[in-house]
């Protein structure tokens, strides 16, 4: 089989598989974020295009993102906190 016939695995598929999600849509769940962060540490960012990284960030965070550097997208995912978690932390610090 020629190399061009082999479909390159998509970044989201790899993250979902390595995280252990039954469905790709599970990546929307905040409970999976710690595992997503672990998986990201073992992925070589340059294996995937900037478009795939932007798609992954948008899919996981639920926010449209258009980074200009792969490293920015990776860092965003590493630091990402869903709104509900951020609000809980802010409420704790205000009490």
C-alpha cells in the first residue's frame, strides 16, 4: 500500500482513543480534562497541522479558536478550564 493511500489519523481521534473515551463527544466532558492533559504531553505537536490543533481546541473547549502557532493551541488545551470550574474557583475565593 502506498503511503498516500494510508489515511493519517486525525488528532481528535488520537486524543479520544488515548484518553479512553467510548465516544469522541465524551471529550466535551470536563471530567476527561485531566486525562486529556496527560495525553497531550505524550503527543508530538508537529505530527499534526495547525488546522487540526485549532479543531481540537475548538471541539474540546466548545469555543471557536484560531491560533497562529501550534504551541499556542497546545498551551491553551493544557490550561483550559471550563466555565463551570472557573466560576466555582472564583466563588470559593470570594467567600
